[in-house]
């Protein structure tokens, strides 16, 4: 991301030290003055060469004042209206004092330069009266010839008038399309004489050209800050690591100029203590790609809240992409990790494959995750497949975008090999691993955006989770009650026993009656409460219905709805899971 230089840095980079300049430029000043007097030198001659090296308003302003000092003037300042810099607009200044921000200055005399630096610091607001030549120039849209007889108050309380008072001055408005940006002020030492009419014409043209440069730089700066704010709003700044995972991440824009792009990452909490790990890449750079990325990230979070399997999430995103922006497409990888089972379900849509780094340092690229088509290309039903893998304790699960791996000089396979080499010591702190990966693989020039998400797997503590596979037989209902009772007693949650026993009995009975086959009961606890899950072999979802006096079905789900804190269901590859949570006792 492009870093804006400080004022001190701007002055140091673009203007010699005033003392040195005073000693070395006296001859240039005399020569320049002589040429000016005979009309042979015009600052416009050098404007296109010396101004516009960046799109930073402060640097551009400094380049303009450096252009005219010492050859044309002994001092020059550029002041922009505070409302212009804040983005509020550049309408005509209202009656009364005007608030200006001193953006840059240059002075031939070393003493004057030092005094100006402390009396009217760059980037500080200066208030000028409505009768001052500053205000007259901006309100009349004309160049004003005056002396420096009305000076703004000095920030350090000094009497700047002893150095500036009485100097011949020219106050030129900075205008773009009739809009008033601010003013440019040029002064001379009294011994050098006043500005002549032929010089005023040059100053007027210089101010007009400088206004265009300043306005372009100002608008770019505002756009850049808007883009940065947009990116910060769209990307997560802090990701809370769920139980059973450590998380580290990095995001780098494609270039200092691009600032924002279409890459994103996310970590989304799901029911049952599971977590969705997402990395995506919308084609392109700039605000269009960033806007599409923000909508895609919101869509992913919405679909995740419905608890759809990874392949279905991608299928819905594929349908949504043309409605978000039919001129773009995107790649995405969506993985759901279950810390209780230490199992990860992965689907991808045209995205680079994930990597698993085993605790012994062995690195595996999961090419077996079917690549699928990029989102927005209208893949047919069944385009996206899912791979289920087990992740051992201490393993790393790595997701990234192709900007980390390839550019014109390096293909994806070479990038993957380099990435594997930099993941070979998985026991290091994750932040250290991220830093090394970005340092070694970052293609500073001619690269795409980079998103990197690394997770480290940890087993849940033995006293946090318990699970049992049971035959689908009616007698297992009583066994489930005993398992609940014994487990909650061991976890010191006996106050919940009566309610949990009742609700588990109802869910297990439903599973036995309507699904048949093997069922699974799982209990899991954390700081926020207790989770209970019953898994069966049918995908028919439970329905919450009004209960009549003669109804024979629906009582169990009604009890779950009334007595639990929250409940829901989700589909699995072979059936469904019905779950509920309870507040801690």
C-alpha cells in the first residue's frame, strides 16, 4: 500500500536545505531575475518536466513552489481551503474568514525558511480575514498584487512581520472549472522589486496549470483513502480463533497504486463448534473488484449461516455471481472444519488447491480436491465436489490466492513448490510462518493481490467432548439418558441433566422411528454452554408445527424449541444432524 510521506519527508526529498539553498542559489536567483525581466524565462517552460511526479497533493504542491523559487520569487506558498482537503467540496468561499491549510512552501533565504517552518507549519490551518488579499483573490477569481501587510497569526507566537511585512506579493487563486481550491502566494525581497505585468501573466497561467495538477492529486488522494476505508470495511480485521484452531492471515494489494482488489478471506463460526475457512479472488483490481468482493463475502456469510455443505455454498455463489457483476468472475475455496472430529470438508471453484502440512514437516498439496469452474461461468449442476479429510494434531491447513504463487516469471506449480519449502517447519508460531511466506514469495513488482490464511489444528480437550455411535433400537433411548446423566455429572453440569435427558430422549426417539439404522449422540461443552447433537440416516428435516390435542407427532421438536436456548439442523453426506444448545447452569 502506498505510504504518504510526512511533511518533513516531502521537504527533505524535494527541496534542499534552506541554508544550502541560500548559499548555492544566489547566482541562479540573479540569472533568473534577469531572464524574467527581459521576458526570456517562464516557469511554464519547466512545469511539465518538474511537476507531477506523484499523485500526492503535498508532494505536487512542493514541486510547484520549488519550481518558482528562487528563479521567479524569493518565497512561494500553496494553501488549500480546509473544506477542499476534507472532501466537503470546493464551492465559493462564504463571507467571513477563510480557513486555509498550508500545504507547501519554499524560501530562498535560510532564516526565512526556518521561521516559516515554525510560524506557519505545513499542514496547519491558517485563518485569513475576508479583507485579506488571500480572500480577495479567491472571491474575485483574479490575481491580486499587494504587499504582505496583513499576515495570519504565527503558530509559535512570533512576529513574522519583521521578515515578511512589506514584501511585494502576488496572490493567485487556484481554480478548476470555476471551483476555488485555494491560493498560491509568491513574494520577493523588497530589494528585488515588485512583480511586473508580464510576470503576472505567467503567474496566472502557472496557477491555472498548477490547479489542475493539485486537483488531480487531491481527487486521487481522496479516492485512495476511500478505497482504503472500503477495503478495511470489507475485510475482517480481527479473526477470533475458534476452539481447536489457531489462525493467522495476511492480505497485500496488487500494487501500491491498486490499494484494493478482489481477494478476500474469512473465518466463520458455524453450529456445532465447526468453522468455515474461506479464501476467494474476484478478477481484477480497484473499486469494481473490491465492491464485487464485498458482496461475495456477504453472500458467503449468509449461505454459511444456513449451514449448507461446501459444494452447495459454491453452487449458490455461482448462481449469484452474474447478479453481482456479470462482467467479472471469481474463484473460491470453502472448507468446513469440525474440531470434535478433526475432519475437514473442502470444495473449490477454479481456485488454487489447499495445502496440508503434517506435524513431521511433510507437505501435501490437495490436488484431489476437484478444481471445479470459476464462479460466474454457469457451471452445470454437480460442478463442485467435496473432499473429506482428517487433519492430525498440530497439522497446518493453508489456503491462499494465486497472487502469492505466480506471475509472468513464475507459474503456479513453481509457486506451490516454493510455498511448500517455506512451510517445512510447522511448529513455529503462525505469525512467523506467515511473515516468512510473504517475504519469500511476495512478487513485489508485477504481482496480483495476495490473500493467505493458515490454520493450525489442535484436538479438543478430552473433557470437552463425548460422542457415541448407537444402534437404531428403542432400548437405546434409555442408554442415551444414562450417557447424558453420567457425562454431565463428570462435567459438573448436573443442573442441566433433567432438561437435557428429556430433549435427547425426544430426538433419539425421532431418529429411531423415522430414520432407522445407526445413530450418533454427541455432547460438547465450552464457556458459553452445552451443545447436544443427534445424527441419523435420513435427510428429512424436522418441522416445528402447531400442536393440537389430537396430534401424535411434533411434540419432541416443540419441547426442544421451548426448552433449549437455540436449535437447528443441517444435512450431512449420509443424513442430517439435529442439534440444540443450553445455557450453562
